[in-house]
C-alpha cells in the first residue's frame, strides 16, 4: 500500500521512525516532510498530505503533530479526506470500519512509538463495513450544514 506521511517539527522524530518502519513492513511511503525538526507550521504539511490522498498519490495517510489535533483539522479541510485523531488501536480500527477514514492523526507528545505503530497497523488492516455506515460517510463529503437531517 502507498502511504503518505507528514508531520510538524514536534513530530519529526516519530515521523522518521514510522516511515522507516512502514517501509520495513513492505509499504511504499511518500514522505511529505518536514526534513528536520526546525519549526514549521502544521497546516502546511496537513494540506500537503490531504492533496496527496485526494489526488491518488497515496491510498492512506498518517498525519502527525504534537497533539495530532491541529494537523487533523488541516487534513479534514479537504473533503476527500476523512482524518481521525486516534490514540489507541480500537479507535483506529473503528475509524476504518465505521467512518472509512483514509488518514489517521497521532499526537507525538501523547502516544509512544509502540502505540503509534499499533494504531497504524489497526488502521491499515481495517476495511470499511459499508452498509448502514455508507450514507453517513457520504454526508461527510457532501455536508448538509443547514441543520436539516437528510
């Protein structure tokens, strides 16, 4: 599977570790940066990752920042992306099964390397269940913001 990965400076070290691990497990990794731990703005890298997923350059994405919150917000600005902030494997699995998430976000200051790997593994092996979830997921790409239930 081709996986895009991006981070900010706070998650640079974790990004490096996870990118190497993903390659070792047989995945093709599109490393979107940054190239060092020098200060950067997480939205820039979140948008870069979102474009890669939207354009089909990667099947899935892993977004990292200090908390995972900021970069997940940036990724979710792209309607083609469904980014779930997770901190343990069960949520990562549910993000795939119920929400058809194509990107997960992790907080480098909140999860350790082993937990991050466990979350990513659950995310990558999971499948979208479809069925009753399909209509809800469709609404994520085509939102109804006027408060009317469709």
